[in-house]
C-alpha cells in the first residue's frame, strides 16, 4: 500500500481535538509537540517500512521537526518528496504550529 493512500482515508485531524483558550491559541505546550509529531510518524512508519525505509523523529525545535530517514529512504532520490509531500504534509495538517519537517 503506497504511503499516500494513508492521506485519502477519513481521519479526524488531531488539531480538531485540541482545546483552545479565549484568544484562539492552543493550550499545548511546546514540549508536547515532540509527542504529537512522534505519534504521527508512528502512524506513517508502516508505510515507509513496507518499502524498506523508516523515519525517526530526532527533535522538535523552534516549530521545526527534525527527522532521520533510514533504510531504503536514506539516499533515495524520492526521499525529499516523501518527506515534504508525505510526512511534512501530514504533520502540518495535524499540528499547524509545526512549520516544517527537515532531514538531519
């Protein structure tokens, strides 16, 4: 099953369940972003692993998530497309506070 099939499902966005205060700001602390991003990556890992690759979240800093692509993804010509069109798109959809996902 290709990784992009995951995005066509009727999944409820995590951002839809986050509480907001009266100013519209989310109450999630910055440290909580690591856990949220990691949960999304854990959902995507089976799709990457089915093609011989993998993704590990290294850190979240200044609204940017840093990941390491391993296995078949490491050095793959399509790795950047997988990262930006797949992983980053899903992370930003669920957690609007995250501005980008970058490779280390």
